[in-house]
C-alpha cells in the first residue's frame, strides 16, 4: 500500500469547514488501474474523498490524481493528512450525491437549487440586451464533496449573428452548501476583428430577500431600486443609485442577502484586481457586473494609455476575436460575506510532501526546500517572489483582461508571461508546498490560457493577420499564441500608432522596430506551466488550451511547409520553444503525435548543426553584431540555449541516442564562443563586441541539461562558476521598477534545476 503525506495551509484568516481541491502526483507503478484511495486525517480517521485520475504513466498506473475533500484548519495553521492507495481500501467515493440540479429554462437562464434563477446578459454596442441562450447542461462529476455541471450556450446579436460562446460551470459543495459559478466567454464571433459590448453581467433572482448589504459600504436595502457598487479601478469605488453618495478605495467584493431563512453571502473572486467590476441589485435580482456598464471617459485617468486604454472605446469594451475570459462567483448560505470573500481569495489546496512529490519525477530533477543544501537558495527565492508580487501591486498590473499578467516588457508591452511564469511559480509550489506560489501561478495560468491564446479565427481575423503578416505555410487558426505586446493580442490600435509608440520610446533603435503584434512568432510559446497547472487543478479549459497550442504546432510540422526559420539566426528559439511546448502537450497523456512532430523538428535542427564546431552558424543581424565592416557568424547565446533545452527535453522523453552528443557539442561551442572567464558569464552573441549578459536563465538550464546528458567536467565547471556568480549578484533580490515579471521569470528559469544538480554533485563522494 502506498502513502502520501499532504498538508493544507489556511492563510485567509477564516476558520471552519471548507472544500479542498487539487492534484497530487504518484510514483510510476504505485497505483495501477483499479487502485482504491482513502484519505486519513492527522488522527488516522478516514474522511470522504473524491478522486479523479488526471494522468497516467505509460504502464497505466495513476500519475496525477485530483482530490476533493473537506478540511477545517484553524486560521493561519496547517492541517496534515495521509493519502493511502492500494487494493482493498475502504472507498469513500461511493457516497455519491446527485449533481446540483440545473435545467435550461426557456427562453434563457439556468435554475440552480439553493441559488435561484441565473442569467448571463450582454448589452450590445447599440444598447440591445442579449441574453445567453443555454442549449445543454451536462453532469461532469458527482460526489459527497463536489458535484459539477457544465452548461453551454451562446449569445447572439439582435440580428441573430453569433457573437459569443458561453460555458457556465456550476459546482455544488454539500458540506457547506456553497455553489460556485464559473462563467466563461469565448469571443468566437461570426464576423469582425474587434467586438464591442457595453456590458456583461450575471443576474441572480434569489427568492425571499428582505434586505441586501454590499460589503465595504454603508448601504443596505431591498432589491427593487437599482443600486450598485462600481469598482472603477483597483484603488477606487463608488456607490451609484443610492440617496447617499459614497465612495472608497478597495472594495472587498461581497454582498449579503438577508431573508426569512437567514443570510446568504455572494462573493466575486479577484474583484478589484479584475476592475472594473460591480455588485448591486436591480429589478428584483442580485446583479454582478463582470464587465459593468460605464460612461464615456470613465477610465481616462488610467495612464499610461498603452497599458490600460486598449480595452475601452467610448462606452464600450473591446475584445479581439479569439480571446476568452472567465470569472468566479460564489454563493453560500449561513456565512458572513467578509468570511466567504476571504476564503474565496485564498482557496485551500493540498500540498504533497515536497520530497515525495519530486521523487515521482513529474517535476524534473529539482531539490525540495528545507534541506541543508538549500539553506541559502530558499530565502533568496522567497525574496525574488516578494519582489515580483510587490512589482505587480506597486505598478498596478490589474484590469479585466490584465489580471494575472505582468507589464513592462520593453517598457510598453504586457508580458504575456514570457519565459513561462506559471512554470517557475509552480516549481516553487512543488518545492515548498506554500500555497501563495500556487495562488499567484493560478492567476497567471488563467490569464495565459484565456487572454493570450487565439481560441477562434473567423474570415475577418484571418484576413487581418495574412494581409499584415503573411507567413508561408502558417495559416491563421486556433492555438496560435501572442507574444508580449500592447493590449496582449494587438489589433486594438492602428499598426502605425504602435510603431510610433515604439519609436518614441527608443525601442529597436530605428524607425522600423519589431512591433510584436502578430501571432506567428514561435519564439514565445509556452505550455509546460499550463500543463502542470492542469494536473494541479483539473481545470478542463487549461487542458483544452494546451491541446490547442500543441495541436497547432504539431500540424505546422506535419504540413511540412513552414520552415521554422531554419535559415534565420532566430531559428534556435523558433524551434526550441515549440519543442518544449509540444513536450508540455505530450505530458497530458503521452500522445505519440507530439513526439513524432518533435522528432521531425529535431531532425531539421540536427541537420543544420555544424559538424565541426557544434554550433548553428548564421550571419548575425544588426543588433546581434555591432561590427560595421562585416557581420560575424554564429548565434545569440540565449537562442542557442533555448534550442539546446528543446533538444534535451526531446532526448529525455525518447532516449534518442543522437541527443547527448549534439547537446555536448553545442554547449562546448557556446562556451568557446561566448563564455567570458574573467567575469564568469556569457556575452550576448557570437560578436566579440556584443554586451556582457551574465548568466541568462535559459543558458543556466542548457548547461544543466548538458551535464545531465553528457557529464562533461568542463561543462560542470562552467555551470558551477556561472551559478556562483549569478547567485552572488542576485542575493539582494530584484531592483524595483516596472517589468519585474520578465526579470523574475527569466532569472528563475533553470535555477531550481541548477541548484538541485550542483547540490547533488557536491554530495557525491569524490566530487
């Protein structure tokens, strides 16, 4: 019988029983098909637990298991549990309860027991009220802890033209009576590049309400007269419709409904972070403004314009076709609104024992926090994390479509989580079990999967892409990913406006800088963090997004037309990041399609590797070579490193015998070409005049991969020197200022792997 120790840490300050949901990894072969699961508390008493297998090892045994159970840790404390798995255990999952009763009710809306009649309503740019028409409700899971239904529907314009697809997940938690509503919109409009809405709201007709209270305000009253709290931005709210004017700073995002049977609380997760938002009453219903109505000019005070204003035009919100967004609303009887709000924003998650979780192999070769070898590293990473979170708060990186991302790439762009912020944060969650890392990673993963990915393409969007950036062999389709840019996905402003903005800020050092507006750049595609987020949450939309991205990349390879920039000095990242992204998609269920596509791309890369020096040789572009008489040949070191990391991941997954030699020769070339011994770091490119760039995270990771694959002592020596220099420089954390997300992610990339390898090497006798 197998055992896995789990902890659940309470950090909201609210006690009482609450639901816990999260995925945990198991070792290969430990839980074969048909294994029973049981959960015991600290005293050895069995608890009801629901389980769902999210991923299996190749032998069919469970690799990731999603757990749902209840816990009641005291505020600020940690509770311990033991997950047992094996044959003949008492199965707690047979205590099935009916899924929360829902039914489509003509013409619109959903009836939800213990909540009321729920409607999702949009208001068009011309003022037409457009209700979501739900077509189906399907039970996804049912059990003693959680039951979930998926309701799907559409929003059409007044003329019947399709505007949005809607998915509403409704989860019921019998232990507390809580209901979670998760509305998701996908902007898959039939026509048009940009879509406009005046408003998007959820109205809940709740029975027998005598009095309502809006948290953070002095207002209370009935449901007849329209009143709302509008969170104008992340630092300001006001009450509208009340006889007494009232305003404030950061609204908590909850309401209380008082009636004959007591109080029911309503709370919106990340209320102010996803400004604008509203909570209020109208026409006998509780109204939650996911995208609340506003007057022209309401947000003109939010500067700089290129950070915030892209979303607003006159009295409308603007969305680029292909985007998605979702929200989380909780309704629970018998609880104070403030307590529900705090718990919603600090969910309980199971954290497996870090050493045991890492030993399964799902996190790679990293070391858990708390061991002696990590005594210097652990507090450094904590300070780095605090710098990142402080930057988000201090720079006000908030907004309806912004929350979860970081701003400041090249001083004007939203980062779209370059270098896979989600992955770096989740590695820290795995190492520490600290739920704060998970909470920040969760917001990052939701943003990446919803906002930055192209989920749908109509003819107008395809024409916009191809008329401005026609790329041979790469037709516009779902699964494309936008790199860092103004507005996350571009198309909000004329291309010339963005070009002028970059020139004014001196970006690119010429009149024709790269604008970052198209989705064809494969040097900025990540799925590994999203895949791990899926395994930790069971989030179906995140998984769907990973499959979209991976499917698009595999199709590009299979079509055999797109060249992946093989004759361009950026080939290393145009192939390296897609290799890693397809590896993330492969991780979901080991679909051989992704390995086959990776193999084809690896074959191309190895065929282009110089057989003599081991590098990939190209005449460098201006900027990568500063010489004026003749351009140097080679590659930017970080680009070589990205390609090495992609090749190494493929080698790890397949055991391809060509990879160790190819990686060893590539790293030897990289060291000979760009390593500066006197400074224990690397030049930017093969050009001797290029600037000193220190120890880039992707290069540290490439050195780690080379040592693991080929065990070259010179590579190990350089890695150790580079790591010591990097670590010494960064002990005091990051400098302040915008763009800390990129500094955090690019700095942390490869660090856990490097310190894990070096600590293991130091512990080896004779090393």
